[in-house]
């Protein structure tokens, strides 16, 4: 865990165990600073489909938008649709804010949900470069890039958020982000 993530973890621990009276005030402040709607724009590099929609309003995720995103991020090999973790969209939203990138430029999706059979086939054909228990199979991982942002900057923005796993694949030209434990490779 990086020093900045460790500091965030220490703050979280303090808030959880040592500042019970402060937590309700912080939650109220977070709600007040949350935008009325959160939007996301995506384009899939394999299916050539695109989507641009509001996926959340305040604290609520919009069910119809989430269903659209689940289908959009389906396994592009098999067509199987998985349930995508809504926190992934919040992560992309936060990465975009961290970068100061335009809302008009969509995130390019290389891989979203991956069915277990697809994951096993890719694992066998790619020389072990695919995790046996990939979070893609749980709908908790995306492989992305952002056309207007250099790949190292995208990686660094995701790492700065300390919000899950971040993998850097320079040769393949994508960054992996997930909502698992904080780690990097």
C-alpha cells in the first residue's frame, strides 16, 4: 500500500473508531457536495457501441441506467450479461475528475464483464496473463483508456484514489481498474 493510501486508511480508521460523533456530519457534507446527477460516457472497442447517460442521481443509482450499463459491458465473446458493480462507475467518475478530463470524451472499454468460460479460455490462450479468479467475472473490473489522456496519467489518477486495484498494461495500451482491495501491478 502506498504512503498516501496508508494515510487515507489511517484517516478512515480514525473516523470509524475514534470520531463517531463526527461521522454523521461528514456524511451530511458528502451528500451536500454530491452532484445532482453523475454521468458516464463509454465506447466499447470490440463492439463499437457507445453509451452516454446519467447513471446516478444524488445517492441513488438509476435502475434503468444500471441495466443499460450491464448489457453494454457484457462479455463481448459470449454475449453473457453480468451485473456490474455500481462503484466502478463512481470510480471512473472520480478518475475523470482527478484528471480534469472533459466529460465529452468517453472512456474506451477494452474489457468489462467476463463469463467464467471466457476467462478460462483467455487464461489458457494468453500464457497465464489472465487471473484465475478475475474480478471481471464478478463485474468488479474494467480495462480502460481515455483517448485524450496519456496512459501513465490515467494509471496515476486511478492510483491516487486508493479505491481498488490498478494494473498498468503499457504494451496492450490499457489500465485495469477494479473495486477489489487496494493494490497495483
